[in-house]
């Protein structure tokens, strides 16, 4: 995906995989029972991460990230000031960002 438009994805029992060449707009991704995986070829200059899950686990592999919350099922943080928002919600699925 070249990141030229905002994305919104929602699934009940499937996984969501998004690979960005360059993320230029916010994204809202939701899954009840599947995992959500987001990969960057080139990371955005500014990013806010908002992940929450009832049971799933979140992992973020980005350097220089400042966290407001960094728990297994709740991650809030970012870098670069105001910018693109990556909102991720799962019920039992995991989240991975790298």
C-alpha cells in the first residue's frame, strides 16, 4: 500500500495485514478474533499509536518511541509530535507493528 489515502478495516474472525511503502494518513483497524500486523518500509515522520485489546497482546518494534502506556494489551505512544494516528482494536487478536 502506498499510503495515499486513510484506511479503515474491520473483521470478525480474520486477520488484517497492512504493509506500507509510506504511511501518509491515519488508519483505523479492528478485529474481533484475528491478529493485526502493520509493517513499514519507511516509517512516518510523526506517528501516534493507540492499541487496545481485551485479551490480545501488542508488540511494537520501532526505535525512539515514547510511551504513555505500554502494557501487554494496551499501547499508547508515538514520536514526532502530532501526526498520523494508527488506531488498533482487537478482542482476542494480537497486534504487531514493525
